[in-house]
C-alpha cells in the first residue's frame, strides 16, 4: 500500500492538480451562478458580468429565504417546495433502486424462459424519450385516476433501465465461487441476495442513489403536467416560475440564489454517500 | 451496516410519503362545496403572480366558484398539456394561448367554444366592440363574435438609447420614423462609434414578418390572411419583404445591424448598451427600465415611405383566453367561466393589469380610464404602443392572421433568414424557401383538420 | 451473457421481475405503443379528426433531404459528446481514486454540477457564452476570437457539445470512481511488486476490470447524447442558428410540440428508436465480448 508510486508526493500532487483543473471547469458555471446571486440585476445585465462576488448577497438570500418567492400567489413557500422535492427524490430513488436491483438479480442469477426478452423489455424504456410518449402516458394516468396525486407523480418514473443495466453489469462480475459457497452453506437465492450480494453492491448502490436522487429532485416536465395543486410543486418548478416568460423581467440574482439553495440537499446526499464509497473490497471477501 | 442504512432509508421514505399524502388529503375542505374552475396560464414572475392574485380576488368576491389559476409551463408545454388533457376528456376550463397558437386552436373545430357564446349561454352581457380593434380582428369572426378573449396584449415598438443618440450627433427627441431614417441613424451611430452596434431586433419573425407587413398593410397569406380557412397560402415573397431582409444583410458588416438571436435574446444587447436601438415588444419595457443605465426613448415602428398609405397600425402579440369544449361540462361550470372572464375584463382589473405588467389595456374603456387617471402623462412613452395600435390607420391586413402551425412557420422564418444573414443564401432565396416550406406546413395542417 | 453458476428456482425470478415489468408495461409499453401508432395516423392536435395513413408519414420523413443532414449532424454531435464526457471523467476518476486525502470533498465538488436542473444549466451556459452578456464570450472577444453562436453554426455546435458533455462528465466520473474502487487493491499491489509501472497496471488490470463500467457508460452515454440532450439544446440555442444545432431528437420535439405534426414526429421517433436500438445491439454484440466480467 505504501510502496505504490501513486502514493508518492509527485503522484499525489499530480492527482490534486488534475482534480483542481476538473473542478475549475465543471464548477465554473456554479461559480458564475454564485457571483450572480450576489449582484443586483442591473449589474448582471451590463456586459460583461463581473467575475467577483458583489455586495448584494445577504440581501438576495434573505429575500429568498425569508420573504419567499415573490408575492406568494404563484408558488407555495420555499420550505414546502423543498419538502416536496425531498419526498419525490427519496421515493423515486429508493423505488427505482429497489425495483431494479431485484430485476437485475433475477436476470443474472437464474435461467428461465423469456429471460433475455424481459431484460430487453426493461432496457427498451431508454429508447423512447419521454417527450414523445408524454401525451399517451398522461391519458393512462388520467384513466387510472392518478392525476394530481403523489402516486401519479412517482409511479410512472419508478422503472429504471439504467439501474437495471448497471446492476446487471456488476452482478455478472461476481465470482462463481461466491454462489457455490452459498449453495454449499444451504443458502437459498434470497438469503444469498440479502447476506452476500447486497453488501457487495454498496458502492454501486451509493452511486445509483446519488444519480436517482438527483433525477427525482430535478423532475420538471412530468410534475408540471400531472399536478394542478400548487402545494405539490417541487422546487425546480418553483424556480421555473421565477424565470419570466417572453419579455417579462426576471430577477436573475434571486433565481441564482434559489438555485444554489436548491442544490444543497442533493449536495448533502452526495456527501453522505461518500461513506459507502468503500475503497476496494476487504481481501477476505474475495 | 449497509442493510441498516437501506432499511432506514425505506422507513424514512415511507414515513415521509405517508405524511405528504396525509397532508395533501387534509387540504381544507370548504364549508360549502364550491364549483372548481381550472385556468391554465403560461405566465411566470410578476405577471404570473398578478394573474394568480386576480384568481384569488375573484374567489373572495363570491361563494359559488373557486378559480384555480396554475402555471403549466411555457406556452408550448402548456399547449401540449392542454392537448393531452383534452384527449383524456378532461381539459381545463380556460386556457391562455399565445397569439401564434390561435390558428391551431380555431381550425380544430369542436375543440373550443367561442367566448361570445360562453357569455351568451350564461346570460351575461358581452360587447366585443369593447376590445380594441386589432384584438377583435385577431381573435374574432367576421360577424363580430369573439372566439377567444384578448387579455394580455402587446405590440412592437422601437426603443432607443437617447444618450447614444446624443453621442452620435442625432437629436434624441427625433427618433427615426422611416426605414431610410433608421438606416441613416444606425450608420451615423457606427461612424461616430457612439455604440458598438446601430440596431438589433428581438422576435425576428413577429417583428420583421408579421408586424412589418401589418405596418405596410401587406398580405401575408391568401384567404384574408388565413381567416377564410385552412386552404390559405403564404404570399410574402415580394419586393418589399426582400428589401427588408436585404437591408438587414447589408447592414451587418458595419454592425449597423447586429443579429441578436431568436425570441428575446437581443434585448440584452440593448440593455447593456451595445446596441443603440432595439425593435422589441412593448412588454420589454420593464426590463429595460430596471436594468438599463441610459436615458430611454420610445417610438413607433419605422416604415418604408414609398408604400402607399403607410404607416398603418401594428398588430398585437401576447395571448388570449380560450374556453375548451368538454362533454362533461355542467351549466354551472359554464356560468362560472363566464363570470370569471367578465371579472377579468372589468376596467378595475384591466387597468391594474396594464399598469403593473406592461401589457396594454385590451379594452377601450380601460384605456380611457388610464388616460383619465393621468397614467400616460405621468409615464411618458407608455402610450406609444397602444397608440400605434388604435390611433394609426387600420387596414385590411392590420387585423392579424390565422394560420395553423404558425409557431413552426415562425421557426422556418428564423432558419431561412438566419441562413441569409450567415451569407449562405440571398434574401430572395430565403423568402422563397420560407414560402415553400411554410406552405408545406399549411398543407399538412389542412389535411389534418379535414 | 449468462453466469455459469445460477439458482434453479422456477417462479422466483418472475416474482422478482414483476414490479418492474408491471410498471414498465402500464406506464411505458402501453403509452409507447399508442405513441408509435400515431406514426401511422394523421390527426389534428386535439385528436378530433384521426385518419390512418399507412406509411405516408415515414415516406415524408425519409424523402426530406433535411432529415439526412440532421442525421449526420446528430452522429457528429453524439460522438463528440460521448467522447468529451468519457475521457475527462476517466482521468478525473483515476486522480480521485489515487488520492489519499480529501477525496470526499473533491468528489462532492465534482458531482454538484450534476445536480443542477437542465433548464438552469442551460441558463448558466448562456450567462457564460452569450455574445451579449457572457463572461467567457467577453473574454474570447477580448482575445480577438470571433465568438458568435447566434449566427455562426460551428460556434453554436461547439457550445451545445460542451454544455451537453459537461453534465455527463460528472455522471461518468461517479460511476468510474465506483468501478475503480471495486478493484481489489491486492491485485494492484501484486502487480506493483512485480515491477509493473502505472501505465502497465492500467492497461492490464485496471482497464479490463473497469470494462463492465465502461461498457455501461458507453451504452448509457450514447442514449444520453441521442435523447437527453434535448433540454440543453432547447435552453441554449433552440436548434439554431438556421438548423445548425438541430439534432434528431430536437426535431422530434419541434415537429411534435411546436408544429403539432403528431404523425411526422411519431414517425421520426420510431426511426430514432430503431437507430438507437440498432446501435445498442451492435454494442452488445461486438463490444460486450471484450468486456471482462470476472
């Protein structure tokens, strides 16, 4: 461990440097957003926008957090929207992962007629973008009486081809010895899943949770369509309502401030998930 | 460890979901059940706030109905939502649809109920002549009936930077009235380097195609600009339109004209001071006033003086309110719709709407009310757009148009003119291609509604 | 692909698959079939006048020369986005994996851009690159480069490629990192002791063991480039100038939602779907063989 060249000082320095360049590029838009959230609107409109934070920061954030979004007629309070987003993101993330992990498990660890057909059926959901099938999906949801309900908001989004695919990839890499050992111990497939596979899948699950959470958090088109009750609005819809349509004015500084605040929960999720990113597998497990 | 976390996550999610569902289910039950009226709109920000508040005001003023105003995305998304809802048998009661979408709404016979009929069936007095003539022409039938109710109305104007004018040696109190004057001013601004660019325009198709032809009372399409039916054809490939597009192309190299992108993007060039003049919707005033750092002037759109009778009135933009036809609408719901629409067109609401949002008063009575209250004297320049609609000369082709798929046809205009501005084709080719592709769209639309 | 050692149960796999299949059938397959049916129909926006027209819509799409321009443009765009999103992500993941300290902080910093809603991301890119007010645009102009995505098609294409790849880098980074961290340290240590340098270790151990993840990201990345980039293009260039940034999926949207040509849009969706299925099957067929699963 200590002899590895990548752990030497130049190796570490190189790693840090690469990361910093990466952060500079990927985080540049975020920095711009932050600067914009500390300026006044006329300052943002005068080209070019300054690259250094301004002095309106306290005022802008105070306005967003305390006074809420504008007059309060168009959107519910910020905290309610954040709460709605949180629920939606959690339910979708947990739902998608649960449903996909057992599907992937079934496709990989068993042999049954229609196995590959089922896999492709699930996989094919990636191939038709939501914008295309949105009209008929709306009809189905209406027919089932799920309009303006939480179930209608989340159920259609629960199937996940991406998660199934990723987990299938991972399950295919697990050594046969593991399965044989479990069988010899007399463990059935469910025991094997719960006791052996699930802990091994930690890292993948952590990554998936982050992705699915963000996916749920950023849902825009579907909630807009399904929900008429303002009180179910998510924060992303709330931000969209801040952005003026057509020629109307937009308080870009407030939009940016709200956007950054809305990024905090997902950021927290990313941070928390780090614990599951266990470095390598403990040798005894392999 | 992992398992515990998963279980914890599950429990959390389940508890949270349950509480959310419970909270929603406990939404205050009305003491006396009101009939719900759904209105979908495409406005956000200050405008959306105000329209939502109007809904709440209406709810407070009576006990029978509860209007729910909700934002359903920008106009295209909102329209898709309405289409989906209609197909599922459950469209909103009222929907706000933007100008370009009118043709699609009207030609689908059976999808909507003309607003005049809605008032008539509900027994509420309604005089279409109240609405300003350009709006009546746009959304009305030859017999005077209105198909939809004009609500947020705008038109195109010329904004200019007085300070830049002074720098260039131009008189800031005498903005250009004709295109030759406009071109000369732009060139002078560039020569004296009073600004990086002479003029730019937003909403290229709306201003350079629709407003431009109205200003000169020129036909855009056959069958009375499409009002006669879905069999109309475009007729814009003529000398006047070619001249206009060619002018834009010719002025580019010296940046007397600088293209700023589709929709509203070019406004940023004017607000930041880069361009000295801006052709823009009247609704763009608030942004300019808030963020611009120069003295502002407003004028009517320029015209070509050699066109007989010009300048004519400009046309309207914005949106109107449509009533959907649904099989399960009750008489009571229809009455509620009429009452709310009546509320919205009242002078009190209209004047507050016009004052706050920068949209124009859509009725003559609200315009006069604002005049009498001294609004226009206190806010010079705010009367320019409304006057360019009602005081300028009306003509056969200043009443707007009615084509299906117009949003896409506007896109085609953007594409073809942009290609010409890129230098990849001439103005004549651009207009020819536009006509060809636009007519293909019109034919496809015609087939779909027959 | 199938494992060699499996469980013999007969009905359990069906039970495990049931939840996903039920949701997929009700909320995806059924509506999709209806959407695809629209490809064979001609109708008005509100569904009041519907007519069956066999393959007319397909013929119209396939005889439109602009369709083939869009196809080529999409291939160029998708390849560029996929590559631009995978290579830097791998580099960043390797760097993050090698870190001894502060990995959590760095990973979080690199992942946060992924959490920005696509509509807002588009706005941010405009804030940076819009010729009128963009900070980066201003810098480019000061440096003498003529940056004008409102009229220059190549500038516009470059802009949407960057904006699309940007989001995907974070996604790829996360999964690459997860994949790297699943590689047993013992293998790498053994190789190091045997005298293998970092490049050799990468080539013979890391990359092969990372191949399941790479394959996954390639498949998903291609799908992303073909479909999910719609939001970014819509926010940044709206397909313009002229048609220079109109990709196949964007055309599906404009024809469907803007032009309200539901039949034509559905026909294009069918073709697009077939294309992506074809590409994916090719990937499964030819690339998956080279993936090391154990």
